[in-house]
């Protein structure tokens, strides 16, 4: 970490000054959402008008630039990516970009009964569906409006379309669903699900709530093991995946813990994020961003965009500074995509 890796000109594969190769781009397609999860956004949030968001051609151009710099995996997120008009065609166009080998999506699942099959036909490789509880009343409380049955129909549609194993994201929030992790884990005994229990991260205007309700992964894991027995590590962990996989004895599915707050995994970070309003965000939990929309809209050529992106990536900060209580306040989670 002490000797900076030099910037190479012209850039070929993006890396930062710590030598981390950055090959995974998460793209927020919109800040808008059909839910209002308590840990993600304030209830009175105002979404950006469509003209303030990157247009389809702009997203394709920026992913092309990223792919030319070694990005091979893209994830569409939001806000809720499935509420963006034309999302299926956008999947097709991004999947066709040379060098992009995997395209995933994080979604609340509500639109999947209609979209799962077309998304797969367009080339989507994987979905993560957010599900924090199996209790319909708690689901409504957490999402401030959602119907749990709609998410289940989305999970079924994803499976039927071949997006297996379906990954479930569960944000553990004290006082809302910290006890529900046991019932969720029980699902893995009979279903080929891959559940990720995520520590609540502080960001934006709801940071105080997020900080006060965080549940450490160690506590979640202890609760699961006390109720259902020991968790055994599953072989073949991909070192870049922040969730090491575990399994209950005899289970079909598996689970993992994303412990960004109590056990940061910044050392192995390979990610960059593109916000829906066209900023390259260098770390989820830091406000360092570089504007790509302005140069794009003022006619910058491909080589210039590529250079701005590579130079920005080189300045990626080492990691978050939550332990020093340094919270990024400029955006909500829904405006970045998690
Ligand atoms: N709307 C989609 C969804 O909910 O899956 C995609 C966007 S959402 C911002 C992406 C992921 O971030 C979801 O799994 C969500 O649960 C998670 N998330 C939202 N706020 C969070 C927070 N404060 N801490 C940790 N994860 C969070
Ligand atoms: Fe919407 Fe996803 Fe945020 Fe929930 S977590 S409010 S579904 S963007």
C-alpha cells in the first residue's frame, strides 16, 4: 500500500493507485423506485426528472468506454432498475458490448413476473432480489408500501426464466427484521437460494437511523446458528465476492454475510459505480465522484471519456472511513445503487 502504482498512459486496464484492478461497474439506471424502504431513502424523497438522467445511448457509450478499459462485469441497479423504460433493450445493448462477459441486476423483484423472461432473452445472467422478511406486515412496514406476495411472484418468475440460483439480499435492521434472519435461512434447507445478509450502511439523509439500527454480521450469524445449528463454509469461494458462502447441514441453498461496517473488504474491492445522473462514484461510502455526463453532453470524444474515466479510477480512495465516523452525506443509497 505504501508505493503507489504509477498511472499508465494511454490507459489499457483500469487500476487505482493501490494496484487494485477495477473491472466491475455497477450502473444505477434511475434513482426512482416503486418502494420507499426505511433504510434506503426518506419517505418524502423527490426523484430526478428523466432528462436529468443518463439516456440509453449515453449509458451504452460509458459502458463501452469502461469495457475498453477492462471492465468485464456490469450490474444494473437503482433506485429500481426495472421501472426504467426500455430496460430490456438496454440489457441487450450492454450485453452486446465486446468485453462484457456478465450482466447482473439488483431489483426488488416486483416487476419480474412481466420482465424476467424478456430480460433473460436479452442476455441478463443473474438477479439479486431484495427480501428482508417473510412476514407481510413487516415487509409493508420496511418498504412503507410493498406487498410481499408480489416479490414472491418475482422470485418464481426469475427461477422459471432460468436465473438460478436466485440470490436474495436481506438488509438486517434492528427492530425491523433482526429476528427474521432465522426464517429466511430456513428457506435454504429446501430451496436453491443464495441469501446475503447485509449490514446496514450509513449514507445520506437517513444516516442517523442507519447507524443506530445496524446489526453486526456476527450477531446475525450467532442468532442463525443458535436456532438452526452450525454453518459450514462452502468450498470454491470467489475471493472478490464480499460474502463468503456458508451452508446449514443438509441444506440445498447457501448464505453469506456482507459485513461492510464491521469487517470492511476494501482491500479486495474491484468496483466502480455510475450514478443515474452520470457521475463515476469511486467508493460507495465516500462522496468522491467525477462527472462524466457534462463532458459527454458537451461533445467529448471517446478517447477523452476513456481518459477521464481511467484517471478518475486511479484516484479511487482506499476505502470508507466509517470507523472515524466519516459519513458520506451527498446522496441516498437509492441514488447510487448499493
Ligand atoms: N431497488 C433495488 C433493490 O432494492 O434491490 C436495487 C437498488 S437497492 C439501493 C440495492 C441494494 O441495496 C438492495 O439490496 C438494498 O436492500 C440495499 N440497501 C439499501 N439501503 C441500504 C443500506 N442503507 N445499507 C445496506 N444496504 C442497503
Ligand atoms: Fe427502492 Fe431498493 Fe431502495 Fe427499497 S432498497 S427503496 S426497493 S431502491
